[in-house]
């Protein structure tokens, strides 16, 4: 009898609202990104950057997600048990952190909703990393134009150019070591870097997540 009553109530809710009882009103990430600062939004997407990867520079345990429309960095204070490709729903507050669009959330407002998908990086020219692809997983290739710059304790700066304009590849530090190996990164060599298209103040950058995100051309 209890189950029958619950089922009837559930159908009644759907009939009145047109939505399942457990539905959540979400917005696309692209729409969320253009909301005014301090606006609240609920978005869904697939994890492209694991929690805590950018802690050395950003100082939180955040992660990044992406849907069919755009991507965004999610700032949380605690390391969550999320893997790349996990499908999550996040409710939070939009803000700018050093001009980097960020969704600030409480850990309790991050929910794994099932399913997984590995997001392929979008190929972008070095001069094309900008606001239009900030928050997305991207791939750039180019020749090193400068010696690697040590920006400890935050990370290391690598500059490359494919002829369209120079871009900074910012290598964060994870567990005391750069997230990608820096050996062989000499001026003039060509590399391919995969990472989140990010921004620090007026500088757009590509931020690798793991060792395999950076390769040196033979």
C-alpha cells in the first residue's frame, strides 16, 4: 500500500508540473558563464580536470566541467572523489577570480548523476586562446619562444607560438613536482599541449592536467 501511494503521488506531481519529481532546473554552461557576478546557477557537465590539479596556483581543490555549449572551472574547498569523464551536476555562485570565470560551490552541492564521457580537446591556434574558449579543454602546438620560467611555488611558464601569436602554457605543481615533465623544453623545440583554456588577469593560458598532456615533436 505504501509503494502504491508513493507511485500515485509521483504521477500526480508529474501531471501538475510536467516534470519528474526528482528533476532539477539546470542551465547550459554557456548561459551560466554570461550571468552577472554573484548570480546562482545549476549546471551539468563532464569532468575535464580532476579535483585539486590546479591547487598550487589557485589555492583550492577545484575541477573543471564541460557540456556541449561551453566549459567552466568549479571552485570547491575540499578534494572530491571525481574522475575525468564523470558526469556531475553542480549548483553554485558565479564569480571572477583574477578575471577567470568561476563557479563557486559547496561540496554538498556537487552531485554525480551517472554516466561518463571523455571529452576530446578542441584544437586551437596559439593566438586563438581567448574568452571564446575559456573553460574548454583545448590543444595547442607551437615552438618554444623563451626559456622555461620558474614561477614557484605556483608553477612554471612555457611560451609557444605557431605563428598566430604567443600563448603561455602554465604548468602547475602537483605533489611537489610539475604536472608535466620539463626536460627537453628548449627554445625552438615544438610541443603539443592539452589543457584547460584559462585566464590569469589579462593573460590567457593553457593549463595541462597530467604528464601525457605535453608531448615534444620528434
